C-alpha cells in the first residue's frame, strides 16, 4: 500500500512537471485566449488515478507556476484563487476515472468517448470557473471601456476554456485509441 502511494505521488509530480513545461509553450489565440496544453497530462492523470490524486497534482501544478515565474499576480487572494484553487479543480476530471477504466476494460468505445469528453469538460470548466471568478473580481478593471467586467471575464475565460476542452479532448481521444493502458494503472484498484 505504501509503495502504491509513493508511486502515485511520484507519477503526479512528473505529470505536474510535464504540465508546467507544456504551459510555457505559446498558445495564445489573439490577445485574450489561450489553450492550456498542460491540461492534457493533468486530465489524463486524473482519469488514471482519480479525483484525489488529480487534485493533489493540480495543486502542485499551481505551485510550479510560482516557481518558474509563470504568474500574473495582482494580490494574494487573486494569486491564491488562480494558481492554487483553480489548478486543483482540474482534478475533478477524476470523477470519471472509474467509468473510463471500465469502458476500456469492456472495450466499449462509444461509452469511452463519452466519458472522456464529459471528464474533460468537467475538469476544464471546474478550473476555468475559478479563473472566471478572479477575472471578474480582480481583472475586471482591465475590460475595454464600456464593457461589463462580467462579460469581459466570461468571454476571455470562456473562450480559453472552450479551446482547451477541444484540444484536450481530441488529444485524449487519440491517446485512448493508441495507448489505452495510459488510462489504467496496474498497481491499484479504482
């Protein structure tokens, strides 16, 4: 049991490190939208190891943003929400870990596609909800003149979330076809 916990922790650390490297790649679409490539390994990890492990790895991913200087901080509360809370919520994709692993085991491709898409939407929207909240409360003053800060945050964060969902879902669907064993750990029972 202790060996498994250590293995899960090391795996989560490696995934968080990969996610931060991918986060540093330029993926801006225009001035306000980005695709978060780090979501691909993070959501895969949540599908593989479950919600708790996904939340822990997301927390580490948030910390790594600080360590590599990849942060935009206006104040402590905004920094906490956007880099700790938001990234932790990516782990909620893990709610679909067991159904995904069962679909792989049963070779139920249609179910697998559905669960991967639903899990990707869940993890991504859970994260970007917190960016939306921070965008409204802390970044709203940067909205173009005459634009409601609520709409400004919704458009910027909603567009980024949709682009991230699309790219992440496509990548994970391709991985599920070419390397389904990445979704199913051999050392634990989910």
